[in-house]
């Protein structure tokens, strides 16, 4: 048995174009609307019940697509000259993510002793004496490990450590105890 659905839909295309033109008042938008309707009708052709009004079914699809698009379009701002778009900006996050990934990979390349010493001082905020106690070494040894860890990280990250130290030296000194955690002397 021959499927008459395609032929019946094709026969209704001129009428659908007329209806779409009356809704959109634009030839190109009407053509797009009819095309979207045909695609959706073909995709859901099994939902059509033979013997019912195919024209009404297609017009309902067309009308639903039109109003869905119209509602979507109302939420959009027209910016033909690009002035509004030029005002929009957001800071890129990718660069920080890449740099953070580089830092993590570089930390993995440090020796365990130097990495632990650096993390205890910089991340955990311990004093050199406290970190030395945690590591089971002399304070001077811990300071040396932290210094080596910083130098190696600077090398791995291609960071100019002497320039950073000069920059920090030019900054006003923080009040005593400002970098210490609460409850620490």
C-alpha cells in the first residue's frame, strides 16, 4: 500500500506559505517557518492519524512554531549596529585555569621535601618554626627547602623571581602580625 502522506503534505505547501506570510510578513521568514513545519511534520508523521484533517494538523504545527519563535525573539535584544554587544564583557577564565594547571604540574615536579615545606609555609600559613617541627628538621633547613622550592617553581613556570622580589620590596611593609593567622604570636 502506497503512503499518501508525502503527496498530501506537498500539495499543502502553497497554502502553508500563504499562512506563514500572513503571520511573518516576510518572505524569507515565511519560507523558514514552512521549512521548519515540514521538518517537524515529517519527524512526527506517525503522530498524524490518517483520515483526520491534515491541513489543520500542519497549520497547528506552523502556528506553534511561529509563536514559540516569536516568544524567543521577544527575549532577544536587537543590536544591528553592535553598540550593545561592544559594551558586554567578561573576564576570561581560561588563562587562570591554564596557569593554575601549570602551577599544579610544577608543584608535582618538586621534590617531596621542598614541596611540603613550601605548602606548609605558603598554603597552610605555618611559621617556619612550626613547619620545621612538622617536617622534623631544623628551622634553617626548612627555610632552605622553601627557598629552593620557590626558585624551582619560578624556573618551571618561567617566572622572573628577582623582579618579583624587587616589586615586593617596593611595596609598603604590612603591619606586624598582619600576615599571621588569628591566635598566633
